[in-house]
C-alpha cells in the first residue's frame, strides 16, 4: 500500500507537469487568465466590453464630481485634451440616452463584430467615434456633445454598407435609420452633426470593408479600410484646425 504522502507528492508533480505543458502551449498561467481567455473566446466579447464599460461610466456620472465635463467632446479643448475624441462616446446626457444607445449597440454590434473580427470591430468603433467628433468640429464647432450616438450611427452605416456589398440591404434596417434621422432633425437638443457624421463614416467603413473583403478575401481587408478612413479623418481635422489659424 502506498503512503498518503507519496500519493500527494505524485499528484502535485502531475499537476505541475500539466500546468507547465499548458503554459508551454500558450495557455494562461492563472485562473483569472483562463477566465479572460474564455471570455474573449466568445463570439462578441468586444461588443459586450464596450457596453459594460459605457454603462459603468454612466453609473459613475451620478457620483459626486463632474465626470462629463472631463470626457465630453468640445472642439476648442480637443488639441490640448485629445482623449475627448473617444471618451465622449462613454458619457451620456440621461439614463434614457444611455439605454437607447446601448440597446442599438446590443442589436447591431454583434453581427458586425462576428463579420469583421474582434479587434477590427474595436478599431472601427473607435474610428467611428473620432469621425463623428470631426464632423462636429466642422458643422457645430462651438457645441459640447456627449453620447455614443455618433458611433452608433456609424454601426448603422457599416451594416448598410456591408449588406449592400455582400447582397441586399434589409429594408427594416433602412426604415430604422430613416426614423432615427427624422427624430434627429425634428427634436431639439440633439447633435445632428454627430449623427450624420457618424452615419457617413460608417457607410465609408461598411462599403469599403465589403468591397475589400469581396476582392481580397483576406483578414487584412478590414484593417486596410479602417486605416484609410482614419487617415482621411486625420486630414479633415487638420484642415479644420488650419482654417482657424
């Protein structure tokens, strides 16, 4: 009969060997690492992450302090505080504003993320927020703006563009976009420039990615289009700044 201590030692050695084998094959070393890998192995972890972070920032807005003023988009502050190009998509004017944007993100984001990939989707979302900010800089430069609406409208544009390049656009998508654009112009206190700018950027991304994917059939196709749109936005913003010098 083997002694209990020998059994424990052998079991510990086997566990150590198994752990070393997993690490050698690229497996996470810790339980937290394994949970993180499992999370990102899901079909749409980026959409989920954006939603969670945005909601957490929305909750933080009710705490003491003026978080919105530090994160909102305001063109005159943009050169000295460049984080505003992106962070304005995390703060919202009201719980209803936040809830609507996150609902659309939940409905539209997963299909696009699964279509173009996790990291390209994250890059496209960030570029979309930046693009809507650039549109505001041209069309409503003195207006402070909050909300993910610019990036959300870009997702609408991406969905339309990719559906058109890969087949037929769903009529219900066009109806939803049309209704939301009508609301944008019928009601006050809504940044029409952010919505229109985001939609245009999204259309450029969607049509560009759809066309590049159809011709190249390569994982690099989305990155090429995203980089091209980002470069165009940088040039437009530089031109806007130059007009004020």
